[in-house]
């Protein structure tokens, strides 16, 4: 602004009005008329990117940088190319879509529980989840696999290592051993969209007769039975079983799971235990 008005008003008045020193104004004016080599190179490269962007508006700075390198042999780093394009306001004008590569490490499955499937026998639908708790300052993760037919915990695995994927896998392997005894059933395995449940390594362990199902993202109510059991388990472990860590925690958890399956009457089962319900109604 000062440069534009300097032909009409004294420079010292303009500088006073803008609150800057006259020496700073003249230094800036000199830099404009005779920029440093680095500044001059930046301006020239910005103009070069603008020229290529007009030719290829669908591409971003990485592609434009590669094209300039191919056409003119000019080497510019990716951060420098980004700086040039950002200074010029250059962005790709194309709408890009993200595609998953074949064999992607993560996969999301449809929620089959929402299809109102009929569960009339054991091992038809297994739900799984992980719950965490602390004992004597040590963090534990407990992964559970529960039969939705009679709320029986068929498999579980405990670890004191945060984010231990082996609790999921170990529990799954135990579940599949039980399933081998009943090859006549096609089993649905339902879980949330956690990273281990969605991983390729986890799902590659599943045989063809196991169908995967997942809750919607951020919707724990899609697995409400398992979520409810998780809450009860943590309450009963500490309030009823008085888990203190004086004995190995995995032993105390094993004892509780046995109690849960064989001695704990469940309202949803007309106050039968999961074991009683299985023995009474399983064909």
C-alpha cells in the first residue's frame, strides 16, 4: 500500500501512519527490485508450477513435480514443491476416490444380527468382545467368546499386555477346537470393528463354515448382549468374587468363568445357568 501511495504522499507520513520505520520500507523496496537468488528461484518455480497446473489441472503437487522433472530435468524436493503449490494456491481439481488394494490388511463385514436371524441351537452365533480392568495397579485385558443361544462363555483369554492381539487369537483357536466337535453347524462369529477383529491375519484363521458379522462403527448396542455381560463380569469379579490379585489373576478369572457357566442363574434363561439351559434344550 505504501508503495502505491508513495507517488502521492511523502513516504515518512505513510510510514508513520502504518507504524513502520522508513528504513524497513526502503529495505523491502530494494528487495522487490533486486530479490535474493533464492527468492528469485522460488518465484520462477512458482510460475513454472502455475504453468503446468494450467495444462494439467487434475493433478496435485507430487505429480506436477514429477512431470516437471521429466520434462525439464529440474529436481525439486516434495516439501519444496508443496511450498510452491501452496504459495500459488494450486490444488488438484479432480475428485479422487480411495480404493482398497486387493488383500487389504483390514476388512469390514456386514451386521448379520440386524437381519433377525433365528438362533435355535448352540454354536449358531458366537459374539466376542474385549473388556479391561485393573488389579493391584496391573492392567488386564480379557477377551471373551460367548454363545448367543445360551450366553455360555465358550472361550476366553487373559493378558496383562495392553493391546495384546494374541488374546483374541488364542480365544479364537480354542473356540474353533470346540466347533470341530460339531461340524454340522454353520457358525456366525460377530464382533465389533476393532483392529484385530478386522485384520486379515485374524480372519484368515477362520474356516469356510464360519461366517463373519460386525457391529456398525461406533454402535456398541449392535452387540448389546456381549456389552451387558462385560459389565456384569467386571462387577461380579470384584464385588462377589473379591478378586484382589493375592492369587494369580488368571486362576481367579478361570474360576469365575466356570461359575458363570455352571452356577450363575441368568434372567434371560429363566434363571437357568448356561450349562443347565444347554443340557435341557440342546438337541
